[in-house]
């Protein structure tokens, strides 16, 4: 008779930041968040979250609807400044600079830390203008030839150039949904960002368009830091190197992607990834 199998060890729980299981810091941070809280009026939407995002990584943020993923993502480029009643406290640094310091101009911050939304939102302008607009207003270039170069490079990086090079003067809104989303990513890239934030960028797209965006993200990671909110655990598993699991405004667990999905340490994470919750 084989000996009784030993009982599995109790879940190992490392606590670093208050309430978060796993290691929230990295050796080469591009963004560091410390003790971030967000309130909408009396509602406490993000509860004392500390988290780093590394150079050249894709961090996926997952969790049930309403847990604060979009709220936290918006903190990273001060988009909550535009939400009436929203109040952010704590410390968020990009390459060592506190982006909430008084005197920091938010316009260049939002170029350095670009955002791609759930619904593709091209400007009601030509494909060419969609890309050239940002570099022009952010003072990257005002020269038509240089701008054209930026348009071409940005569209090539997002794999869209061959599909649109003969119709650059046509409206961006006339492209397919997946093409529009790649146009929006190209528009974000055109202003030389360091970080790209994506809030459910594929939720309006079919599997083929989704696969193209995921491939693109994998390429972009070599040049940028990417933080993606997704409801698809398969997508998080495919594209990210680390995952952050949120629940009711708390950052519950942070881990490398494989560990989080195969060996979650917090019961709430396990319940969510096994479909028992959310
Ligand atoms: N503008 C707002 N005013 C008041 N409360 C808000 C506002 N935006 C979000 N909230 C609340 O803050 C909490 C977090 O919302 P958030 O949109 O960040 O969640 P989420 O995780 O992105 O959800 P989903 O997966 O549905 O997009 C929710 O309880 C939500 O109702
Ligand atoms: Mg959201």
C-alpha cells in the first residue's frame, strides 16, 4: 500500500503591501505606486494600493466588474482628474517623478503615459490626421515631411500601413473596428510614450482582430511598458508577464502570470480564476 499522500501545505501567504499577497515591487520600475487611494465622493473605490510596473513588461489587471481596475488605470495618467468628484491620494511616480506633484503639466504626462480605450475612438478626421495631430500639438514636429514619417512609422509599428497606405486621406472612422483600434494604438505611439495603458482594448473586437492586437502588444513590449485591463483570463495569460488581481478596491494578489493562474495564493484569486466568483 502506498503511503498516504501528505496534506498539501497551507497556502503560503506573503504579505508585503498591506493586504496584498505577493511581491508588488520590481527591480526596474518604470511606474511606482505607493498607498494609492481613490474616492468618488464618499465611495472609497481604491484602497491603499501599492504596485510597481517594470520596464518592458505587460502587466494585466483582472478582477470582477466594479473592483476598481479602470479607476486604478486612470490614476496612472491622471485621467481621474477629469472625473467629477474623484479624489486621488498617494504617490505615483514615472521614472522617479511624482506625476501628481504641484506644477506638473498633465498634458505631456498623458502623452508619456498614453491610453487606449475599450471602444476605438478615432478622431473624426483623416487617417493621416489621426496620427499627425498628437505630434503636432505636443510639439514633436510641425514639419509636413517629418509628420509624414511619424505617420508611416506609427502605422507600420501597428501593422496597419499596408492596409491603409493608399487611403490616408480617408476618415479614420471608416476603418473596421480592429483597424480603428490599431489606429488608436498608432496614435498613442506617435507621441513617443513610455507607457501605454489599455482598458479592455479587445472587448469590442472579434478573435482575429484580437489576435492581431495581442501580437502587436507583444512586439510593443520591447519598447514600452504596457498595462492592460482585461476581462479575459485567457488574454491575460497569453499577453502578460505579471498579473494583478483586484477585488472590491483592494489589490489582493500580484504574481508572475504563470504562478497566478496555476498556483494562486489567495482564496479570492483562486475563486475568481476558477470561475466561482465574478
Ligand atoms: N465616476 C464615478 N462616480 C462614482 N463612482 C464611480 C465612478 N466611476 C466608478 N465608480 C465606482 O467605483 C468602483 C470601481 O469602478 P471601476 O469602473 O473602476 O471598476 P472596473 O473594475 O473597471 O469595472 P468593469 O470591469 O465593470 O469595467 C465601482 O464601484 C464604481 O461604481
Ligand atoms: Mg472598467
